[in-house]
């Protein structure tokens, strides 16, 4: 019995570690993709420009929809600093969408700082997942 419990605990731990090691984009909401940022940065990396272009196209084809751009951070930094950094990230993504032809009136931003982590482990792979902007239709 103890061996079975130990095996299950190790298997679950292995799955958690494997899950934190991936750096992939997944749908943010309803077909929209999230983007990620480097540590302590809010500029759009070239590798995420196609994601933002696709998100802009999603909005273009849904004229009645608006979008909230959410800024998120990893656990490092103070809460106040992370709220400000998340705000810069959300606004950076919003500005990209506006420069792609989306009306600023259809976009709003919010920063959650470190409060809505995707991954709750403490290494670079997990932190990368948490440094993101999410795109939520409203």
C-alpha cells in the first residue's frame, strides 16, 4: 500500500514538473492566443507578432465583440511593481492591436500582476508561463 502511494506521488510530481517545462502558446480564450514576455520586459517579441496579428484578425471578423487585454507577471517583484509591469504589458499588446487597425474603443486593459499565475512552481520555465498577456472577449 505504501509503495503504491509513493509511486502515485512520484508520478504526479513528475507530471507537474513536465508540465512546467513546456514553453508553448495555448488558446487564451475562444481561439485567441496569449503572448509571453521576457523577465521584467513589456515589449512585444517578434516571435509573438503573428499571434497578435491573428488576434487582430479575430476581432476584425467579429465587429460586435470587444476585448480585454490582461497583463500578468511572475512571482518575482513586489505586488505594486508587478501590477505596474502587468499594466505595461497589457498596454503594449493593446497598442500593437490598435496599430494593426483595431479601434482603441474596442479594447480595454487590466493588470493582475502576479495574482493569476498559470504555473505555481518556482523556476524559469514556470515563470515564463506567468509572464504573459491574455486576450478575453467581452
